[in-house]
C-alpha cells in the first residue's frame, strides 16, 4: 500500500489480503478478483461497500456471494484457461465474470428472468464475450453445451443434481463444486474425477440461498424486494 493509493485501490488491497489470510492463495484467482469491478454488480446505493468481504443483496431476494466464498470456490476449480465452465445461479453475474477471466467460456444458468437479463446486460457492457447467460432450471444443467470441464453451483442443493454429473466431462480432473445441505447448514463439496471415480472433498461450512428446482413462476422472485434492501443479519 502506498500513500498515493485511491480509497478504491486501498479497499481492493485490503480485501485481497483478507482473502489470502483465509486460504485464497492462487495468484490468478486473486488477480481476477482485483480486476473484476465488483461495484458494478451491486445496487448503486451499496457501491461503497462493494469491496467489503460480505455478501450483499442484489434484489429479488437474492445475494451476490461473499468474495471469500467466490475465491475459495474458484480456486477449487483449478482453472488453467482452456476450460468450458457451467455455472448454476447467475445472480448478479459476478462469479461468472471471475470465471470468464480464468476459463475459455462460461455458460451460466439463472432461474429468475429479471436477474438473468440484467446480469447478461451487465456482462456485455463490461466486455465479457465468453459468457452466455440462459434462463432455466439449473438443476437440469444445460445439455446443449455439455460436457463441461468444470461445474460450479452457487445455490444450495439438497443433493447433487444427477443431470450435473451427467454433464460433467468424463475426463480425468473434471471438477464440480457445490454447496449441499438444508437452508440452515450446508457444506461446500468438491467432486473430482480421479482414476474413473468421483473423489469428494469437504471444503467447509457455507451459507447460500436455496437451489429451487422446477420452472420459475411469476411472483416467486419476490419482486417487491427492492434492490438495496439491507443484508440479512
Ligand atoms: N453467483 C451469483 C450469486 C448466486 S445467488 C453471483 O455471483 O452474484 C443464487 C442464484 O441462484 C439466485 O440468483 C437464484 O435465483 C438462482 N437459482 C436458484 N435456484 C436456481 C435454479 N434451479 N436454477 C438456476 N438458478 C437458480
């Protein structure tokens, strides 16, 4: 940190140090987090808090994940740059942007059409050409783009949706990261193809909004929940 750093630069550096302390050690992941302008993914009235290590509300009852969780999940995917990635739960599009920095292409599925459209527009304006956003039930994956080298689920499932395992590449080293549990207790799991088997690693306790299976219906996106409502305690 130098005296000439702007407040924004200071906040970014502080966040990177905090993520490093909590286990995000992959330099490429830290660089991607420094590069993607998180303030563009949160409601205007929360911009000043965009670089805090906290989840923030993005409207429709949904949240942009905490930077630490984005960092840990992205690091667990071990991206080299040539992977095709499937993300379930586009939300603000922030995680998709981080993935787009580190992989060849990203297919992201969002159940809520309003969120999907604003995320797609935001990513387009920021110049991400290697991300596709689709409206759909991500528990069914997105068969048209399968197989995927990596799959990341950013909403909590009660089990690994079978469609996602079918769409994960059979190749050695293919990886899936997913929070599993109920609304109170979830564990983040990494599944990795190793020697023809799926190896599971527990990455720790997390808290995500639920993965809602089935088609979206009008009104269940809690439209009245204005963007910028205070974060849940
Ligand atoms: N990755 C997001 C945060 C995810 S919040 C970001 O970086 O901002 C979880 C998102 O999953 C919400 O937007 C929610 O609408 C979506 N979601 C819930 N169930 C889903 C499903 N079955 N298919 C696709 N998206 C789903």
